[in-house]
C-alpha cells in the first residue's frame, strides 16, 4: 500500500537538496508561502528507507529534528 510523506524543510535550498537525495523515490519539493516540504509517495517497503534518508540528511546538515506527515 502506498502512502504519501511530507517532510518539512527549513528553506528552499534544503528542500531541493533532500529532493535530490531521495531521487530514487521521485520526490517533489513544494513551497507555499515560504514554507517548504518534500513530498514522497512510498510503498510500505520503502517507507523506512525514506525516513532514514531524511534523518541522515538532517543530521548531516546540523538539524536536530525531522517533521514528517504521513497520509
């Protein structure tokens, strides 16, 4: 079963960098009124990899939290 993840990002450059990291999942960086996130449609088997990639990216860029919305 597929689900959609929205990963909050602090700014536009960060959103595009994470989008590139997740390129195998065909993500989309989206900005609305200055608020950025990356959308990923993932199958159940890919969900853990997407989350780990996002966490690793945030840690590597001195972030301390990852905010994910699952729908």
